[in-house]
């Protein structure tokens, strides 16, 4: 899938939003990609996951033992990428403010992990999730995501394979342009802080 085909899937799902959004990073944007909406259709989710897997080098695909994703945003796409790779997919939760495995999920020391996110903007959540996997003894060999909002600028410390890179302008909360500041801000993501 090329970038326009991916964005067409977001548009078809009503998942390419315009307004004034507070991103998980705390930064502001006039555009928001609501991945939960684009992934709510199982066929579409599977199609996007297969396209994301095709971005991974063949040698890397063969190396992966386990797919891990942070809840909530990465949960569905992580599961679908696990299906596309024929690998188990587990998720991390953040009940106390830091990522951890729960629900009986475990990582065997030395297991090679593909981290999967829905959207990466600053990479903070990804780096925290990678750290949690490493704490369990896993080796994160790469990260895949539906969307890279950093326009290729993010450094996760591992190879990064997004399905699409987007360059929507983002602003610090104290540097929002007047036309955006005039629109009431909403926080559409899953993280409260």
C-alpha cells in the first residue's frame, strides 16, 4: 500500500479528524488519526497489518519470536500483525503509570520481540514499552507502527518501520497558532496524562 491508499482507508473509516487535538505527548495538532476507528473493521485491520508486515525486511520477519504492543492504542494492530506473522501477540498495560506485562503474559529471556504501535509522535511511549520488554529479558529487534507522525525524526533506539509517515504540524501547548487556539481542544487518545 502506498501512503495515499493508507490515508484513503483512514478517510473511509472517518478516522482522519480535523479540529484542535491534545496528543498523548501533550503537544497540539489540527489533525488526528483515530486508529481505533480505522481498526474497528477486522478486514481493514488485517489488510493494514499485512501491509505493515510487508515493510519489514524478510530477514527481520524470520527473526521475530513475539509481538508486543502497548495498550490501548497498539493492542488491535499488534494482534493483527501477530496474525500476519503467525506469531503470538501480547500487550503491555500501564495501570500504575509504567508499562508492565499482566494477565499471565510473559517474555522468555532472549526472546526477539517486534514492538508494535498504532501511532508514534515523540516516541516516548514506544521507548517506555521497549524498556519494559528489556526489563523482562526480551530483545526488541524493531518497531512497526501504522503511522509515524514524527516525519521520520523519531529515534526509538531500534529500527523503525511505519506503514505511513505523516507530517501534520504539531505545536507545544504554549505555541499554538491563534487560529488553532480559537478551536476548543479535545483529547481523543487513551492516555489521561
